[in-house]
C-alpha cells in the first residue's frame, strides 16, 4: 500500500529518509519526491516499508504476486518492485516527451502485457481543442517495462483502468480536465478546467475505440471505474469546483443509458 507523505514521518526520532533501511531504494544523493510503500503480512508476520523515488499512486500486483508495478501520478516515473523484499527491479519513463503517468496500470493476463495510463503534462493549458490533451495507453512488457505499442485513449487525463471479466475490453476513467486556459486563473488549488470527463472503452486486441461514454457534467471529473461487463459500468466522480453545490458521486452507465447516483448527505438518490 502507498504512503503519500513520508517526509512527515519520523522513525526513532529521525526523519524517515535518514533511516538506511527505509531509504535503501533511493539513489545516492537523491533528494526528490518520495512515496513510501508498505507490505503488510496479514498472516501476522512483519510489516516492511521502503521509500521509493516516485510520486506514486496505485500499485498493480502481477499475476503470481512476486512483483508489482507502481505508477506515478502526474509523475514521469514507473517502477517495478519485488513484493517480498520491496527491492526496485526496474524503472521506466513515459512513452514520449510531454507525457506523465496517470496513476494506474492493469495486467492483461491472457496477453502477457500491462496497460499503463499516460496523460499529457498537467501544466499544458487548455488550447481550445480536446484532441490536444487526449491521453495514451502504453502497452508494456511487464518485466522489462519496454513499450510494445501505444494506443490513443480517446479521453483527457486517463486515470483508473480496468478490464472486463472476459479480458476483451479495457475500460478507462478519464478526468476530462486540464490546466486552465491562458489568462484564466485557477479558482482554488487542485481544481482543473473541466472539458470532457468520460469513460472510454478500448478493444484489448488492437486498441480500437469501442465506446466513449460522456460524464454527467463537465466539472465532474471521472476518476475511478469498475466494469464486469459492458452492460454496466460504475464510475466514481469528483466535483472539480469549490463553488458548486454539486456533490461528489458515482454514475452507472452502459452502452445504451446512463443513471446518476448522487450522494446526498448520508443517503443515495438515483
């Protein structure tokens, strides 16, 4: 599991970075961004931790469980590490300049590859054309991390990825937001400029776009997604506006219809 702010952590009265065991995965002299990974043995064994040179988000464990991918979030680092020792086994950059990683990856067991979300640099201000901001899905060798293919994700700022149960389709949650256009200031830290939140569906055989399902509102960033089959896709959304009365929520969609399920206090209304 990831630990997002390890620089606030101390061990035996000293900053965690000063501990040789915790910092063993950091290159000599490294003083950049770190995220902590913890391996918890649910059988009652020890908990192991390590700082890694990444602004890490989701961790995808490989089939068999021996290693995992840790994907940077708006960060140009992708790591592969051993789940037993937490040793770094490999590191990769985005497929091209001007891109960063989008925080998530998923293993396609039947194809022997990993799909990794990559998005345009978050500092790129909205140009007026959504196509200038669409993300990519990098098809990578899960061991070497080499790029085998690159697909258009057909959505802005791809984040969460999931496969349908049959492995035939890759379902992508796209924030749909960018940096604010030139001359327009951000109303609050962390608030993006809503353009086109959506869920996109790609055929895992060749990356062909199967469907593009728009979100419920342009300021509702589509962040996470679950999909057993294409007749029901459920996605979590974040309202990207400090002044809006619209709450965060989820929406349920399929190839033919969409239903909002908005959280209202402690109850859900559909």
